[in-house]
C-alpha cells in the first residue's frame, strides 16, 4: 500500500498528516500528488468531495511554494465562502511544521478592507471565491503577476453558479502561470472548453464514478416502521395536494395491492407492472400522461422507458437494493430544468443502506418529518382555499344565479358559507386525521417503539399519545445527557477519524454510529466533534462492539478508523493525549 513518504512529499508535511490520522493517501492523492509535485504539469482531477481532494492539491502546493518569496505564488479558486474557509483551515493544519508560508482566504460577504490588509502581509497562497477575487484585482489590491499555480476547485460548481467569465478572466490574468490544476466532480462540455483553451496537455485522473447527480432534484427521506409504510405513503401524498408522481415498489404484488388500496380510498392512481398486456399498459400510460391519473405506481422493470414530463415527485415505497436503480428512479423527476423531489420511505434499520446510496449518489439527502394529521389538514385546507380563490368564473352564466343565491344565503354569513364549503371538502380529511398518530421513528423512541411492536399491535390511541409525550420529554433529557461529561470510570473514550467536515452534525453523527453498531443511545456519554476527528465516550462493555462495527468500514470512500483513545490503538495516534479536545472546542 502506498504511503505519503512514497509520494515524495516533504517530511514536515508527512509529520502533520500523520498527526491528522492520515495513514495512507487516498486514491486521488496517490494519483495526483506525484504529478503536481513537478509544478509544471497541467492536471484535471475528476473526483467528488470527500475523496481527499484538498490534501491532493494542498500538500504539493505547500511542498513547491517558495517560503522565502513573500508574494502570492498560488491561487486556489473555489465556489463558496464555506469551501474557501475549509480549504484554508486544512492547509493551515498541513503546514503546521513549516515556517514562513502564509495562506489567506478572500471571499464575498466579509470585510474587503481586512482581506486587503491580510494580503499585504506577504502571503504565498490565496484561496478565493471568483467574485471577490475579481473585485480585488480591479482594486489592484492583489497582484497576480507572480502566480505560478492556479487551482480550480469544484470547477463544475463554479460554472453552474455562473462564474465562467470570471474564471477565464482569472486565467487570462495570471501570465506567469506554470500549471493549472482543475478539480471537478463532473466533466460538462464547458469545462472541456475551458481546459482546451487554457491548459496544455493536462494529465487527467478519474477517481470513482464521475458524479452525474441532477442538481434539480431534492432528495428527501422519511423514517418510519415497516408497519407504517403504507400510512406514511398516504400522508406524503395527502401533504402534497398538487402531486403528479410515480411511486416505485420492488414487487408487482406490492404495486398492485397499494394501487387497489389507494383507489378504494379515493386516489387517482393505477399500477404499471409486467402482467399488463400492451393495450392495458398503453391505456394506463395515456391516462397518466393526460393527468387523469395523478399517480402511477410501478415496478422498475415496468417503468423502463417511461418518459413523462412534469413529474413533481418520485416516491420510493422501499429503497431499491441497487444504487443504480435509485439514480434511475429519481431521474424521472427534475427534468428539463424543472425542480423535482425524490422521496424515500425508509425503515430505521435501512438507514445504513440509505447512507450508502447517499454517498455514492453524492447528493445531499434531507431527513424530513412525516407530517402530522394536523399538518396534512392545514395543507389541504389552504390548497383548497387557493383553488377556490383562483376558480375561473368568467365563462359560466353565474350572474344569472346570483339573485337566487343571494336570497338563499340571506341569513348565512360569509364566514359560515366558507366554513360549510370547508366542511364539505374536508370532512374526509378531518375525520381521517383526527386521531392520527405520529408515524416518525425518532432516534430516541426507536427502542421503546421496538418493544411495543414486539408486544403486538393492540396499542390504543391514548397509549400512543402518552408514549409520544414521553418521547418528547425523554428527548430533551436525552440530549442533555449526551452533553454531560461522565466520569471516566466505566467509560471508554473512542477516537474516530470522522468529524464535522464529513458533513456530520452531532445528531446525525450519533445516528450514524448507532445505526452502524446497532447499539442503544443509552450506552453513549459525551461526544466531542472536531473538523476531522471525534471522540465518543461509551460504556466499557459496549466499546468493542462499536469498534468492531465501525473500524475498517468505508465512509465516503475512505476507511473509518476507530480505536480506544486511551489504550493506544493500532495506529498509535489515539494515545496522543494532547489531541484530546478541550471543552467547547
Ligand atoms: P476532502 O475531499 O478534501 O474534503 O477530504 C475529505 C475528508 O477526508 C477530510 O475530513 C479529510 O481530512 C480526510 N482525509 C483526506 N485525506 C485523507 C487521508 N489520506 N486519510 C484519511 N483521511 C483523509
């Protein structure tokens, strides 16, 4: 296996990466670093975020920068302020043992005066968003004359955000550029054009699959129990009155049964599956196309080749096993520049699988609360009122009936008329949702709900409400407990090389480690999260199970390392007590 030493980078950089817990270079680092160290070779790296791109360009930059020359030599251009700050933060960590090298971030939305002052300190590496950089160039506050290396990070994102001209301007204004390093998750033709125009025989490296995520699709998921899957589906449909969607099931039996059930309950839906004759299939498709059917429920095989415009929602009744299928399903919406939503109904136990899809699909997935009965009623009510207000009354001969209506409603107030209209329309919803239960599986009531389910389905409404209240109360106490630092006795402290830079917040991180290890929240103590690493306090008896479940597994393409921080793990890093986070860090 390749090591950082083997890549030929400065020993001081290796010392820093060792400290950060980097044992081996990631794929993009292994392939990019030897090329970039030459300083003169143009380079295109097709890699997604989370593959270690920052170090892939950050380490060679630090290696080849002339620390004695106090002017900007390298320019890193990236799409957002957040990314800008993140890159600077990482470069700062990498250069911990180097002296004389300065890096500065310049981005919009912050004081340009302070940034100009920073630039005057004699920095060698400037990390910038395109807009602010142009601003600084125009104010002559930055001199790009001596820039030798230009890194374009997340180039596709920058083009998506309309920065093409700015990037070309920057490339044109770096006359002494010796090499251009372009990183991108996708390779749209515009990037090809930019590279053809401004780069010389770039070496191209592709890591993993080139991401083709459709930015017009919002990926959402709802967590519920297996027994509530159907009710959750119904609630999602009811919560989206204007839905025009396709629901995917794994089997044709499911497609058929759900379709029949929903039809009985008054929904405009039909099923598409392999048992239909061509004539039946054409009929269903025709009705769906002309929107007589609001919903289509289909198996993957039967839905092959369907191309319908304007689909607002794709719903995965269950997650598919195959990630390709997920991408295929979700691609039915968000077409032709329209926005679309892809919803997945997942069981708490499927979360791990779901995270895999999330990682490979490289899209941001949003956890949503299953709407309550009240939410649904409110949504339906307002949607109906909007329809009422926008009803077209210009064509009918309504005027003729007005005197008659006026007489009939003489003693009824306008408010009462509205109430009656609402009652007629909403009776079904109000009755149905009057005692609707909470279908969400929340992290903290997973265990409790599991026990109840084992006991059988006889739970009454009051009992459900009680437990919901209980869950809420327990929740706040539970949170407090996580924050609370317990005494060391009885607890182990585990190190893990995942942190906020991996996209985790405390709650999602907690959920992740619990899902992976199948442990209960109660075994955990304090969680300390930093950018790249975290420390987890856990009951001694449960520590090994957690280590076994996480250590060596993959997250976003790289290996998770977890070990006992206090007993000195195999990597040795864990015994470095100086890295223990301070409170509030
Ligand atoms: P990036 O793609 O640069 O955002 O990096 C994603 C994450 O991987 C960050 O948390 C980095 O600290 C981490 N990382 C980068 N290179 C390595 C490596 N060689 N070994 C372990 N973690 C790494």
